[in-house]
């Protein structure tokens, strides 16, 4: 008689930091067969993108059975076309809103990558035909509907406040005569969103014996530590007749900041006579989708544009930069390293009567991160030029789409039978410190830190072992 294999899943995060999100999952069944799938397939950004991490996978794409996508941010979806370049031919499963957003993000990401690779004199990561292959294989699954992707694997997408279309993904793996192995991938998580309601997880999910892959980007701070500084800084700059540059992410952050400015106008705090500009082609296209009500946005939130908003293209950009009157400019990208921000920041960083206000996370190696450590009067490298920093530069986390440490703990405390909490999507020291807090405050049997160097082998109720690995 042949020996019976054990029933388990090997899980590994292919990123040790905040970008390049990708989880590799290998299921071994008692009959010695395998299933292989990945959750997300993102680009490395900032310092990480300078190496070869974006160009290789530590697995054979031909062996992957299917791909699950949590949400439409480039650090979670930017390498999907590379899978097809490397031989993957299967489906990409995600929510209906994310499937509508993916064409915009993937083609825009390809354009940025193509330009970047050309400047660095290196091969392009993938082709536009690879983007087309990826999009052709996107298969939307409605929220809260369980779908069997194989005879052994069932998947359910639940609402997640991080972003329109974002999901918590429950993967239930079964085999006759065995207890199910249940995996929950949070992706980037938030418990709320101003544009749509976020219903709680069903109690039957909370009661499952479960293994949770939990992000912890802001695991170092609680929600009551966030300074509500954006309004004060903006209004103070306007009172000083300053020009304001607000780097924003194309999807989610752009629309939220626009709504915030609209509220300032409606409450009389911000005069509608102050010119407000909005620059960034991808952000424009996402905003058009928000206005069309096709993404599941609450009816009352489709009216979010401030009065007098002017959409900017290249034909008027120079005149806006040269104008010395007080104004507000929203521009992509959120970290300052791409998009029209590459033109606005070098121009305004040299002006004393200017405010550059970042509204989200700035990865190490990005322009936004570099400006953090520079004092007024320091010389900084901006867009290849050396400039004296005269403008005021501010940062705020109040618009962050990520849950904070206390909210992450509250999320985990809902579950009644946690086998493993595996922390990912955070800087190393943040993950380590947040892990200690999880151990103290969450009744989980095991707490681990995801990285490129370790596999976690789990069964239905137990962490079997961890295994070191080394990627070439």
C-alpha cells in the first residue's frame, strides 16, 4: 500500500515590506496531489523597485492554478501581466468593481514601467499584449457569494473599507474525511469608507477555525493618535496667500480629498474663489467612474466635486505653475515620484510661500519620503535637480485607507478560533512590535511574521512548522 500524505497548506509572503504584495499558497492533499494559487501580484515600489525583485518570481507561473486579487492598487496588482509573460494561462478572480478598475490601472502601470525601463536602459517588465492577456482572464465574483474554484477550494469575497472594490478573501480548502483548512487574506484593510458601507463579517465566518493573513502598515499607531492637521494647514496656507500642492493617489485618495475640499467650501471655511486644480490622467478617469454610479458608491456620495474644480492637462499645466496667486493643486502621484507631481514639486519646493502636503504613505526611496528628512534651507535632489528647500512640507495620516493598530486588534478579536495570525505589509520593526501586541491582546494560538525567507505549514487546527527558504 502507498503511504498517505498529510493535508496541509504552505504559505509564504513574497514581500518582506510594504510593497510587492504576493502570497504563494501550496496545498498538499492526502492523495499526494497539489493545488497552487497566489493572492495578489504587486509591484515593488520605492527602494525595492531598484533591484531585480520586480523581474522574477520564485515559482513557476505554469504551475499556478488560479490568482486571487484583493484590490486595485499597483503594489497588489502591478505584476499580473508578468505572470502571463512567464506562461500563466489561468483566471484572475476578484470583485466586480475591481474588475472594472483593473484595465485603467494595468495599462497606466505599463506606461509608467515602460518609460522607467527606457530611462534605466533595461528591458520592459512585460508587454501591452501581456496586459491584454491578464485582462481577458479577469473573472469577477460578486461580494458575499461563495464560489468553488476547484473541487477542493471555495472562495468568498467580503467587503473591505480600504478601497472601492477591495475585499477580504476567505479561502476554504476541503478534502473528504478531513477538517477544512480556512484562510482569510485581509489585503490592505480598513473598517470604513466614506463612499460605501462596510457590513460586518457573518458570524459563521468569525466562528471558523481560521488562519488570518493580516496587514499592519500602520501597526505602530492607534486611531486616537492621528492629528487632524490637513484642514488647519490648508486654511492657514490660504490665509497666507500661499500655493498648495497636494500629492494624491489616483484611486480613493483623490476622490476623498476632493470631497473634503467640497465640505470646506460648503461650511464657508474655504472660499470658492480660490482656484482648485486637479491633475493626473488616471485620477481623472477613476473620478469619472465614481461619478457614473457603477462602482456601488452610495447615491449621496456621487456628488463630491468641489465648486469650480478645474481638470488639468498638459496644455495649461505650465501656466498654473508659473502663476504666483494662491491656489490648490491636487496632483498624482501620492508619493511624489510619478505623474505630474514630478513637475509641480520641483517648481514649488523652491518657493517660500508654498505648501506641499502629502496625504498618505510614502515608501522609502520615493520623493515624498526623501523630503521628510530635509529641513528648510537644506538642498534636496528633486527630479534630478538640486534645489534649496524653501517650501513648507507636511504629512498627514488622517486620510489613510489603512486601519490603525487598535482597529486591527479589534478586527482580530472578533474571531473565536484563530490558529495563526500571519502579519504582512508592514515595515520590519512595525511587524515585530505589532506582533507582540497581537500576542498580548488576541487569543490566537500562533502569531508569525511573513517574509520572503519563511514558509508557514498549517493544517486545519495547527501550525505544523515553519521552514526557512532562500530565493535566488
